[in-house]
């Protein structure tokens, strides 16, 4: 308790100066919120116990606790969406490295997609409430990031299709008889196609035709990072 009282005395002026800034801050985008909150958190980080220090009578009715927590939630939600998008990037750290075979890497891509899909669905169920909350506190949250996560799944579709096509070409380059190469690839092509359809539908599109999927697979993607075998 002695440290709490000492913090109130030492940091009281700083907190009383910070309170109206938090209450009146009117950002135009989330980047401004991030910069502003980084400074707020830096200052509050000096307190031994934020909650107990701010219970002091000097801050009663002055400290904008509700708006501060809404700012924090907005940043957390933004990081959540950024994390979902990053989780579908095969070249990123969140991917966890390339698996040893195309089959296991394809399964890993499916698992990543399913995790992202479930998490985004949870986010979207609460989106209306979030929009109302952020609007009430004048926080310009970029809900377009939800669509960016959905569209990010198209990259996974390209990745999966490119793996299959690259593996087929690799077999042919090793002088594998075409019939044998086709038979080996058939076991991968069907799940890869189903997965590509799911990704495209998740992104908000209609079902793609096979030629469209093949064209998608041949477009640039992170697949050059792959070196798995069948």
C-alpha cells in the first residue's frame, strides 16, 4: 500500500494531465491509435499497480477508464486480425516451416485455413457489437481488415495448387513415366482442388472452374519456398 500511495503522489500530475488527452483524443485512423496508445502505455507502465493507483480520490470521475479499455480492445482486435492473415503466409514465421512432403504440407495448409476460418467466424459474430462500441468512443477501427483475411485464403489456394503442379513436373523431370507420375499426383490433386474451392468461397467468391484454378496455380506465389517430396 505504501508503494501505491507513493505512486499516487509521484505520478498524480502526470495522470491528471493524461486523463483529458485520453478522453478527447480524436484519431482519424488506427495507426494514430497505435502511436497514441504506445505512449499512454509507456506512461502507465511506470505505475506499480495501475488499477490500485487509479482508485485514488484525486482521479474519481476524471479518469476515462472505459475509453482507455476500448482503445486497448481495438488494438488487440487489430493484432488478432493481423495474426490471422500472417498465419496463412507460408513464407512467414507463423507458418512454422515447410513440412517434408507435399502431402503433409498440404494438410498443414488445410489446418491453418480451418483455424483461421473458425477464428474469423467468431470475430464476425461479435462484429456488430464491436462496431457500435468503437463508434461510441470515436475509434476508427478498420473493419476492412476482415475482408483482407478472407482474401488472404486465395494465397493458400494458389500455394496448394502450385505444390501439386510443381510436384508433377518434378516427377516428369526425373524421367518418371507419365502414367506413373499422373497416378501419384491424382491422390494429391483431388484434396488440393477441394481445398482451393473452400479457400475461394471463404474469400467471398463463387466456385472456380478447373481452368481458373489451374491459372491461379500458375500465377506467382510463395511456392518457390517449397522443397518437399511426394
